[in-house]
C-alpha cells in the first residue's frame, strides 16, 4: 500500500462568483487592513475601469499602486514595486492580473519582510538545486504583509507557496518557496477575465491542464490528488472550448477558473511535477516564451517521451478528456490546436541552436529530476525538445 502525506497551506479563503471590487472590500474589512497597496496588470489599469472600481471601494484604505510587472516577474520589477509599497507603509498587498503579477506579488512580500531594496538582496531567499536534483530551501521569517490575489488568467499560481522570479542578468527563472508567501485569500471572478486577451486566457488554461496532467502522472500521485485533477481536466476541456466559441460565456469562464484551482490540488500540497513544467520554466526565463505557451508546445511531446513507462495512466487521462481510445498526447495536441494556440517550438521563436543552453539550464530545475521517466543528462532534455520542434 502506498503511503504519503498531504500538506495544506495557510490560505484562509477562496471566494468565487462575487464581483471583484466588492469581494476585495469585504476581505480587507475582515482582515482589518488599513493601508492597501495594489499591484495590477498594466493593461487592466490603463484600458479598463476595473482598477478604478477597486480604488473607489477601498476609499481611504487605498495607499498606492504599481502597474509595471513584466512577464516572468523579473527581479528588478519586483524590487521597484516593493520599494513603492514600503514607502506607502502598506499592511496588505492586493494583486490583480495574470501569473506574473501574482508571483511578483509573493516576492514583494518577501522584500517587505526582509528589507530587500535591490536585486542582489533576493539571492539568499531563492531555492537552489544540487547536482543530485535535491532542493534546498533557505529558512527565513514569513511575510507579515499578506496578499489577496485576484487572477485574470488560469496559471493557478495564486494557490501556490512558490513564486517564479527571473534573474534578468542570467535570463534564468528561479523559484522562491515558503509556505508564508501563499496568499491569505483568492478571489475567482469570471467576469473580470473578459479583459484578458484571448491568447493569454486560453494558453494559461493549457498551463492548468498541464498542472493536472503532470500531477496525475507524478511520482507522488495518490487517490486524493487523482480525483481533483481528473475533474479539473473535465472542467478545463469543456470551459476552454466554450470560451473559444463564445468569449461572453461567463459560466464557462468560471468553470475554467474552478478547473485551474482544482488543477493545483497536488502542487500546493507537495506534489512534484515533471519535464513539461521544468522545460517550461526555462523556456520562459531563458527564451522569453510566454508562460502559457510553454505548456502548449511542450506537454504533448513530454507525454510522448514518457509513454513507455506510464501508458496505462495516460489512458486514464484520455478517458477523463472524453476520448478513451485516443492517446492523451494526440487529444491534447488537437485541443491546443483547436484553441488556436502554438503547437511547436518554432512557432514561439525557439531554434535548435538554443537547445544546448536550454537543456543545460533545465538541469538546474528541480522538477527535471522528478519526471516520471528519469532524466539524467541534458541530452535527454534535447530528445524532448526535438519532439517539439
């Protein structure tokens, strides 16, 4: 009999189906915050009235705003936001936007707690991986300024005690892991996702599919996670297809948000993932590929490379996706293609001459070493990249 342990985080609430500004105001009141700093997506702030609604609802509790967090949360942008929040004496951070805004916000809370004012100051707090693939987590005090997260994409990072932050000088995405950086609450509002560009919403939906697939196929898989992620696949495959057909289908958008939440069930409680995520981290930080697109181009190829050791488990994925007699890699290829997302590395601007650097950087990512089919060398990573070219 398989043994294991499920670790739960320190998130207190997930609120769904309520208007964002109203839900934020209620949470701020419940928490008792006096000075609320907003980290928001630039487009949301400049081209919609959603941020204005939040500021109006907060009233005198609003103390400042930052709307410049580029993709993959570079360290310098994190520091800029943290310095502004510190200057405003914020006692609560609200993030409103995509995955880079969410992850950037988690790193901001570390900076606020530990007086970090420049990009070098973040170095001691990041997770490192040794040559054997063992992760090393630095010990430090949990942030006292907590975060409310309102996601407008489907990457699911708002549920995780992990932040991905890019070291711009190395062009390398690095991890910051601490249970204390998990948001205190999350607000899921399908209505506000209507402002998210279609490509971004749908591609991050495939990122959520990737979470579910790699959790189900994980070395750590168990019955508890299995039930959640198989249902996540059902919600996401239905919801994404409906949103593609009708962008104003807000019920489908809410299904996608709920599916993204369920897809994180394993990750937030200790599940190790595999090569699709590991390579995705490197494609983002090193090659500048958007977060969601990394899963679009890699997930089917990773499934293909792994099928020699988990074909029976992959068959269960096919059943959950409603096509039990078709290989999971083919179903996902067709789903991704039907959503109009990129299907190979060439389409996202990655060339073969980059493979060696990408593969070597992958050997610095912890989830490379927990792929179901063992990866020991950069050459094996290149084999997977070749399937995706």
